[in-house]
C-alpha cells in the first residue's frame, strides 16, 4: 500500500531555495571577475562574451579539467578556499602553453547537500583565481545530487576558453635536437598524484599534524595552490619552441606530448632539488622511482623548450617570476 506521506523536492535532499540563496550570496564575488568582454549577468541561461577587437585571425582555445582527490584533503582539513583557485590556474596553464590568454571560465560544483559556507569558500577560490589571471567567471552549475555524492564530499570541474592570434600559436614543430629543457618550480603536488599521496601520508599523519620534514602541517603542504605560469609564458613565448604543463603523467609523460616525431627527451633527474614532500612520500610509502616520476611533478610544474642560445634569457625571466629555474635536460634523436 502506498504511503500517504507527502514528498517534496526538499525532503528528497534537494533544496532549491537554499541553492538560489547560495548563488545570490556570491554574486558580488563573481561580478568582481568581469572584464570588458562580458555581456551577460550572473544567473542567465548562458554566459555572453564578446571577442576582443584587434584580432586578425582569432583562434579560440578551450580546456576542461577537475581537481581530483585533492578535494578529499580539503574536506578532511575543513579548508575549501583554495581548491577553486587550483582549478582555475590548472586550466589557465593548459591553454596558456598554446600561446592563448584566458577570456572566461565556467565552473561546476556538485554535492550531496549544499553547505552554503563551503560553497562560498570554494567560490572565493574560483574568483580569486579568475581575477589573478584576468579571466571572467561568466557561468557555472551548482548541483545537489544525493545518491551520487555522499556526506560532505563535493566535486569540482572547470572549463576555460581563451584566445590567440593564429600566427602566434606556439609552434612546437620548431622543437629540434639539441634544444634545452628548462624546469620551472611547482609549489608542491599541484593537482595530481593525490590518490597515492593520501594513501601514504594519511596512514601516518592527520591533516593538522605538523610534519618536521615539511616545516608545516600536512594540510598546509597538500593544499598549496597550483601555480599559474601565465605571465611567464606570455613574456617568453616569442623566445621558445614549446611549453609543457606538468600534470598527471609527470615530467616525461607531459613533455613528450609536444615533441615532433623522431625526437625524444634526455632528462637529468638529479639536476634540480626535489621538494621535501616528494622525498617523504617516496620514503614512507616505499614508492618505486618510476611511480614517483609518473604520478608527480617532483617539483617542476612547467617545462620550457628553447634553443641553447635563448636558454640563459629564458631562465633569467623564469627566476625573476618564480624564484628558480633549472636546465633539466635536452632534446635528442629518438633511438631506433
């Protein structure tokens, strides 16, 4: 016999009014990211953005990504105001390596039950990242989906669109034998390798434990914000043959993606200082070196490929913006 109890959307776990109030509470933050190209307001069905004037052959460049299981660290630590910035910077880097500058960003936030304070903190990160990269946050989706997400977990995804003049696209076909690989430092794990890092580190430490080898709490280390390399890429793109954003797959895996056929990498793995967090993971988890190299950036978040003649100039600019830069290898002919 059917129950006579009245069911509402709210009783099923989805509170539309709370969602509307949460979005309304962050409208000012979102507006703070708007650039002159934005033609729409917060809350419309689609974000409108006018292509800037002055381009002869504008090419739009897009990318979509997530934060991965770094979100579990944010939930365990109760700190949610950095992961949105992580995602913006990650997406910015992915299109910047083509020569593009970001125009606008769209976010997705999915959770079991919307917690307004958590949502607001996440949006703080999104908007801070957008402002820092001069990128407008022009749209997004906030979804309550009990039964898909559970407890305090939530998920994030972001899509970015940028623009580049067709003849200014970074031409990686110029990469040639003898070119130098320059490593630019990461701030830490960035947004990759967290499944392995959590498995190793959270068996030994709690997020708020101070870790002597790191000099900070575990949460402080694991929630360091993913570095944006936009300014460095913009200032050096006329001097180089290619950029590789080091994400999942590590230094070799990501840098190989831009090599012309017939070329290979010679990486000197001992040519830069690894951040202590990577040594800690390897030691505590007895992680094989090959796995460390595939899962993590090992302290290098961007690889720049340039001629030997331009290497000193590129490293000087990288050091001015990011403190350090190292020659970490060179391009060789593929064997066989």
